[in-house]
C-alpha cells in the first residue's frame, strides 16, 4: 500500500467516524475519484504533460505510453483487445458514436434499429434524432421486473435491421438485461449488438467475447475515475465493425474520434479499470451485504416496495417506492442528511414520474414515491445504519 493511499484511508476513517453529512448514496450518478486514481493522474498535469500525438520527443512518447497502458487496462476489464478501445469524452459521446456511426456506415443495408423503452436518455434521444433522419426505431417494452422479452426481440428483427442497442444495466433500477442471450440472437441474425454498459462496467464482470458484444460504451466517473473521459469498444473481427466518426480532424484514434487526447483523464480511466478488475469481488460482497441490510430494514416498515428484478440487478442499486409518499417531499425532509436521487441524474430536473418505472407498469403514485439508493466503494455500515434510522423516523 503506497503512502498516499494509506494516508487517505487514515483520514477517511476518521472522517467517516464523525459521520459527516449528508451521507452519499448516489454512486450511480457519479463516484468520488479513488485516491489511487488521483495519484496516477497528477503527474500528467505537470511533469508528464506531453501530447500523445507528438511523436518526435520524449514528452509525447511518455504520454503515448500512458495512453497505451490505459487501453490495455480497459481491455482487460471487458476481455477485449487494446486495439479495440477508443477514447471519448464519456458514455454519452460513446452512445452517440455507436448508434449514429452504425446508422451512417450501414445505411446501404438498412435503417432499422431495435432498442428498449427503458434505455438511458443518451440512447433514446439519439434514436429520436435518427428518426428525423429516416431511421426506423423499434422500442421494446419491458415487464414488471424491467426485463425485455427475448422472443419479442427476435420477432422484431427485420431484413433491414442493422443494430440492436440494449443497455447492460439500468441506471435507475440496476436491472441487468440478459446480455449473453441478446448477443447470441444478434450473432445468429448477423446484426451488430451495442450495449451501453455505463452502470455495469467496473461493478460486475463483463466479457465482450463470450457475450457477442460488438460495441460497448463506458465512462470513468461511474467507477471511481475522473469525469469527462470515457471509452467505446469496437469489435475488429468476427465481425469487424466500422463506424462513421462524429468528429473529424487530425485522425486521432485511428480516425474514429479526432481530437487531442485527454491524457490525464485517460490515465485515470485506465487506473480505475485496473482497480475495479482487481477489487471487484471484494467490493461486491461488501456492498451487497450493505444493500440487503438497507432493503430488509426498510421493507419491515410495510411502507416500501422494491422496483425491478431481485435476481437480475446490480449489487449496489436499490430503487424503492415509499407508499403514499412523494419522493420529492421526502427528500427535502432529509436533504441535509442524505444524498440520493429520484432517478437518473440526467433527468433529475424533470417533474414527471420516471419513464423507466412507468414502462415497468408502476402507477404515477408509486413512481413519484420512488428513490434510488446506490452504494459504493466508500459506503460504510455506520452510514447505512444512520440512513435506516433516519428514514424509519420520517
């Protein structure tokens, strides 16, 4: 254990013993940078500040080497090859690049895309944009558990279907779609399969080969890396997937995404991926225990229901509806004590009930009464006990 991390742990332990408020249980919105990630990033703001595209001197070579290491670390996290990893500004850009890039590149084959009604807005809004450009989009419904129907998916495939876009894990409920089975269907029909894995990457094992994933989006700040940096996986064999770039100029990232590379962010993304790969099992076991304690304690009140599949859900996410309670009013009563959300951070300014929960069949009342609790690496038992008592009292 290095000095920087040890010092941080000592400080953090004392910090948490004082139970500084509000308790943060909104890890699906964003995560704090792991101090080991910060330590890895810092030199690339000062001593090793070179442009990774500068090929004539040591500053550029150092930056390029750091970027290559990050490619290897991210590839190892999802069982890809380093040459299949391309850097972006985050998952929203990766989503846009995947969907718009396929639509443009394969327009000669067709214009039909299949997705789900509960996708993140980065996917749904991209599909809506493409509909104006002539795309034909099928939005699959989900059942009460938040899962798509595989038979309905396969029945929706047409001769002009060019892309299936289904998210790995839902950002509001944590529901995990049957990715391996979806990949098999796509492979069977020679259709490109893209998954927005923003909430899944770094939290659960991902294997793009085993699951026949052709395109995958992820973002650093969802698993203890910096904001403003993400990546897209693009399969290069069996099949080789091609994308029309969104951004032109300079030919960076083999022409797929031009623009000077954000070397500090990329280094942080790579380090975060490496830590997740090494510590995922231990983190998951501890977080599941805390999540189950939270859920079971609140369920005992008789005024709470869990939204989404119990068997197919991220280890850190609980979406709970508080019966006869408006979540906005409830959250305002503990705004100084607890940091949570009523859904996606990207739609938190909207007053409408969650479109994800509505698609699952929840009434407006239950949807308005829902709160998402998302735990993380630095969540403690003391914090969970405090939250339980606070909510029971309210």
